C-alpha cells in the first residue's frame, strides 16, 4: 500500500524535476531592440523566449514609445533618452515624405526623397551610437551587464549599435533582420549577383532585360553612395574610438552567428544565401482569434458581400485630407463593409458602410472568413499576414521598403497598386472591383498561403531553435563563411586567374622561343650545308 502511494507521486516528482531543469538550462538573452514597428517583431521573439524558460533583458531608451519599461516577459534596463526614435522627428518626416509623394515620382523627386530618407536615418544612426557610447562609458552599467553573464545578444541591425554591444561583451550575436544600416540584409551577408538580384528601390524582378540590368547596377551604385555619405563615417568613427582603427565595423556585422531573416521565398525572389541565414517569414502570424463582440457584429453585418480592411501602419495612420476624402468616397460606393484604421480628421463623405477605428486587430481581421481585400501601405508585417491568411492586397506604396514589397506581390499576381500621386476615387474603386470580382488574385494569394504553411516546422519554432542552438553551443562558427575575411582580389580569384594567365603566356612564350630557336638552327645548318 505504501509502495503504491509512493509510486503515485513519481509522475508529479518527474514533472517538478523537469520544470526545474527547464529553468536551470534556460539561457540569459540580452536584447537591444529598435523602436516602432520593428519592436512588434522583436516582441514576438522575446515573449516566446520567456515562455520557453529563458531570461530576457531588454536594453531600452527612456524615451521609447513602443518598448515598455514594465513587462511580464522581460526585465528592462533603461538608459539615457538620447538613443530612442523620436516620434516628433518621424511625424515631421512623414509629413515631408507625403508632400514629395503627392508629386509624380520623377528622377529628381526620387532623388529628393532619397536624400530626405538619408538625412532622417543619419540622425537616428547618430542618436543610437551616442546612446551606445554612453553605455560603454558607464562603468557601473557595463559591469552590471557583464556580471549578469548573458549567453548571447539579440538585436535588429537596422541600426548597428547592438552589433557593437555584442562585440564589446564578447558574446554570440543573433540578428533579427530584414534590413541593416546599409539596406536589404542579404547584400551584407550573401552573394548578390546584380544580373538577377534586384537592388532595393528599383522595383525589378529576378528576370531583367538588358536595360533593367543597367538600371539595377545604377541603383546599386546609388546605394553605395548612400552608405558612404549617411552611414559609413558615423559607424567607423565609433568603431575607431572604442575598438581601434584596425577593426572595420562591417566585419563585426558579418561575424554575426545567425541571421534570422523576416522573409522567405514565398515573398522573396530566389537568390543565393548562406548557411547561417535562417528564414522566418511570417513568424509573427497566428491563427485568427475571435473578434471583440462589437467588431464581430459589424463584420457579420456585411453578409455575402464581405469585408475590406484598411491599415497604413504606425507611421501613416493618417493621410492628407483630400486623399482621405477620395478614399472614403470610393469606399462608399462598394457594397462591402469597411474597417479602416484612421487617426486623422473624419472624412466628410464617409459612407454608412465604413467603420473608422484608432486601432484594429489586424491579424484577426485578416484571418476572418468574411475579409475579401486588405488595403495597405506595404509594410513587411502586413504583407506577411496577408500571405498567411490568403487575402489579396490593394497597395498604396509610400516609402522605405513598401514600393518593393508591393511590386513583388504585384508580380506574383496577388495585388493591385495605386500611386498616391495619381490617386482618386475612380482609381481606388476600379482597383477594388478588380480584386473583389476577379478570382485570380485571391487564388494566387491562397496558393502562396498554402506554400507558406507547407513547412516541416513553424517559422517561430525555427527561429527559437537557432537562438537556443547559439546559447547551447556558444555560437555557430562552423556556419560562418570565410569569404568576408578575404580581399576583393582573393574573393574573385583575380590573383589566381592572373597567375594562371601569366603562367600560360610564359609557357607559350617559352615554347614559341624554343621552336623559333630550333627553326633558326635548322635554317642555319641547311645554309651551311648548301655553301
């Protein structure tokens, strides 16, 4: 009897023991995130790491507007407010960009917009590095971080301060990446032949004509100029100050152990990659949860006609009033119900079928069976959610990666695009009707959705696996290529080709000289005999 009771408690004991083990072997992860929409991605990873028993610490600026100081999922370290992304700066930038985008995008306007983007990002790079410099020079803070004995650093490389932090602490580095401080992340880690890999901003595909390849190469050289004038001096100066001039900041970036890419090949064009590049496109997407009762009632009132969801993300939640009025007028003419995330003035001509909200559960609405079309600016998160749920897109591209993202979806036959410089109610209405009543768009998007879901493991599980792999093994040096430690001449085997060519030419010259000498001797002997 006693033995039976004792055995009854064994499973419970085992469960308790396993729980203790999960805590013992949980890693300590230091996160240096980026504010705004990039935090939405990083937050998913931090919460999942916490759920799996890891201790997560987030290093944040005191003026962060998305990254909260208190959270049940992480411990925060709050530092000087000089490194956060100033919301006022971004609001002013958005207003300026909208003014430029209202005009037809000629080469000159495109150049002006690129300069505006470059200047605002230059200031944000400077602020981030200023904050990291203050962290480095705060001996008390650095000692406390070192004493915490973190296993790795997780950061978003769109600003490179987190890369410097990992190097200073001599810790393995995992990047949550789509972009780096230079541009699209693949261009910093993987071979990128310009003959079939389009440069961000040119809106080309992997199938280019001769003229398009010329356009692609010109775009690449413009990206190099952008890097030189807005990025290089700030990062290399920081690197020189704290690590010495013999270390180049790009080498620290390329030495990252794992690159978690926030895209995949249902979205990206096929291209070369590297073994330490892990694709987790759509990792933030989840099955739709039930909507709040008021939203569900509104959605169900759409009947057989269905629902249109519109959201332009964090920065562009409002547009100039005249554009808003045109969009509202177009919406009023369709039989569908519309849920529109809009924070500006209420349009005068808004229809009874349109519900304006300050915030909406985007993933849950896109996953609702009544949703027919998603109207979006083309942010990566929104596009991945549309792919996940199989909802076709009406795109209003504005700036950053949005035009490229939407051009990819257009090529795949899943989206219609409207240029904001030419936008009116007729164009919006025609695009909506094409998406609603031409089944090809929905069929193409659902095909992408099936491809995305047909994976051996979920993207989030794959990302967490590799983070834990780095923690357990102290890095992944066996996956890092040596190509970044080679000179340009050695990488392209110019020295080998030159040596082989010189050897071949020398060999040919020697053979020629020998044959020529032998011929001269024979001729000389014949001449002597004839005399």
